[in-house]
């Protein structure tokens, strides 16, 4: 009877491959993808789900950055859950009969009997029931893989491929070769390098155009989401991964929208947010709180601007080109030859503000630019804490923005700012600080700054007169 039943079980489904490492439970994967949907990185989502970073990275990469199942799906009570399988394994190990286990779980005895026969672990030569292996076998047997529409319809696949990667041609039909793109690496589009000249229709354009080109052929229909999934999920086998570079973004993985809404960037920590800046800086009653930003010109030239909030006193930071700019190839992760790299922006503002007394160097509020990534070292060397404004909130640095607008009279947009020497920039600084301001009672920023210096004399610090 036992052998006939085992043969019947084998006739129902083919032999399953070795399970290897037991799969993580669906709830664990759901926690991971739920964290991804909230904008967390795979490493952070792995910590939330309680799995290793390598496991989370593999899940994210293999799925193309897209959840492989519906996160809102709730399994029905028709099938055994992992908790029930664990209970079956415990009761079976204790020697309970099938009917006793069924009675304890509120299930039919036939369900328990089939579960112990079909999903038992047999790798060791004996039939031993383990909940993890049983769940893995149940998941494998429950899969109903269906081929993607682009796999079963070659005509539709060729249409989509042509609109994505078709060559650009002149009005007379002559194909234009365009530049030679680099070798496909499986990662995002190449940065600051040529890309292949292709038609590059978006999946949404392709999906909607099918209705106009084939109004009577219902087989020539596909949603733009199905095209995206065929591109990002390589396991579907419909479209080659190389076609990802034909998309406008050229992303190798899909990125959740919430990730772009994250409040902080890599160099902005919770302790450096503007909300943690001393309250005395808000009402401008106490001098010594500064605002800073780069004034950008042609070909990545720049001048640093630092403005004191109370007196409107301005200090300009000279940022000349680094040696070898445009004459030697840039080294990956090397110094920024344009003149406003991380190390330069740590040293140059520090040298400019080193002459300030301690009472006039209380804090600096910068925008979200990555040029201040070394703000921690800047604070250690100068003793001036750095805070960062909120994203897309220029009004939080209104004094600096208004000052930059005044500086555009001398340094217009679209001009090369690297041609000016330190002496030239110093002259513009003097002109700006000598201009009377209505907000200062028609005093100049230099007069207001000197007045505060004289009220709190500091040894070895010169005035700005």
C-alpha cells in the first residue's frame, strides 16, 4: 500500500531538485520589498528584513529592482502555512498519529497524511519531515510559470525591439551610424560617454502606438509595464538586457520613486540638518552664523561665497583650476581638476575663514552640494560646525541667495569664472561690502561688521576698514 501510494505521488508531479539552502519565508521577502518601496537602499532593507546584505542585493538585482510578487497579497487559509508546517513537524517528532495532528490543527487527516509523504526530506536516505524543506517543496510545486507575451509572439517582440533599438536614419532613409558606444557592462548608462543613436521609443509610446498601427490585430497588444518587466527581469528571456541602454534613463535596475524623496544625501547626516542649527541663528540677533554656496560659471568654473547673516558681510573664496585641467585625463576617484572638489572645498573656505574670531565663526549653513562632503574634517580643523539646508529650500539661505544675485552683476551666468585672479575677486568683495544696505539702516556690511568687532575686541584680528 505504501509503495503504491508513493508511486501515485510521483505520478502527480515530477521529481523536485535538491533544495539546497531553504528559502526565506515570503513574509521576510515582503518585509524587504516593503522597505525598498519606502525608499531604502538594499543594504538598509536587508537589515529591516533580518537577512544578509548579500542576500538582499541578490534579491534586488535578480528581480530588476521590482517586487516579484504582490506585496498586498494575503494567502488564503486553503493551503498550509509555514506556522502550521512547523506545528506538524513538532507533533510528528513527538510521535503523534496523523489524526491527532489533524485534530490539533483543525485540518483533514488526508491533508496531514499527504503533507508528511510528499514534502518530507529524503536527502539523508530517510523520510524526515522538516518545516523548512516542506515549505520549499510546496512553493516549488505551487509555481505556475507562464511565458511572457514577448516570448510567445515573435512578431510583437520584433516590433518592440525595433522601436527600442532601431537605428536613426535621415529623411531619405539613409541610416546614420552615430558614435561608437562603449561595451555593455550590465550597469547604468555610461557617464559622460557616447551612447548609441537609436530610436529609443519609451515603452508607453510603443504600447499606445500598437493600437494605431494594428487596429484590428488584438495579438499585437502589450502594456508598457510588461515591456519594462521584460527589460529589467532577465529571467523572462524576452528582451536582451542590453536594450536597457536604449531607454532614456538607461538604468540597469528599477529605482523606487520614494528613494528620490529621501530627505538626506550621503554626506548629510541627521546631526547636520538645519533643524539642529542653534536657534540664535534664526532671528539674526547674534552675529557669527554664515551661509555658503558655490557660484557656478562656464565649464564648471566656480567661486565660493560665504555671507554673514546679521551684517551681510561677504567673503569670496577663490577656486582656481587644478594643475593639468583639460591637459590630462581625469583619474577615477581622483582630485576634481575643475577647482571645487571635496578636498579643495575643505581647505579653501577654511583658509578664508581662519582669520575670523571665535565669536564670529559660530556656524555655516550650506546647500546640499556634494562639494562639502568633507564637512566633518572642515569642522575639526576650524571648529565651525556645518549645517545643510533642506532639499529644494533656497529660502532657508535667503541672505546667501540674494548676495549671489548681486554678484551676478560682476560674474554673469555663462561666463568663465576661472579667469579671475584672487586680487580681482578681492576687489569685488570690497565693492560689495562697501555698498550701503537698507536692511542695515543704510550702513555698509563692512561698517556693521567692524562695529561688532570693536564692541568685542579680539587680539590679533584686523578690522575690514
